[in-house]
């Protein structure tokens, strides 16, 4: 039940940004990613995941969390260069999968426009 409630809240926030704020989907996605990054930077995102479980770990906010978490862990190991290497190391699998599956979907379905 907690999963549904938290998942619903993230979805409601995104929908409100789209409907009331009249933001584009790109702006909404950027706001959610940045909010996840800010929450991780402040050390609050892990508590949110502990409380909400997959409801906080699955949405787009977790991508911002992963970016900051990867950068911070690599900075501790390698110094300032770890900011860039950590971001790419942690998120490369997800970004690669998105590119590959988008390409495959484009081959299978007819694009409009």
C-alpha cells in the first residue's frame, strides 16, 4: 500500500506541473530529476526510499538520486574527476538500455510526423 501511495504522489506532482503549471513534459521531467538530485545531496533521499520502498526508487526522481550518489561516491575515491566518471559509471546502463530499446521500437512501429 505504501508503494501505491508514494508512487501516486510522485505522479500527482508531475501531473500538477503539467496541468496547472502549464509546463512541457521536458520541463516536468527535468524538475523531477533535479528534485531527486537535491534530495540526495541533502541526504534525504535514502530516508525516503527506506520509507516508501519502490515508490521512491522507481520514478524519474531516482535518476537524479543515482546521478548524485554516483558522483559523490567517486569523488571520495578519485577526487574531483570523480564527479564526471561517477555520473557516467552509475547511469550508463540505464541510458544505454533506453537508447537501444528506443531504436528497436522505432524499427518495429511506424513513426508519426
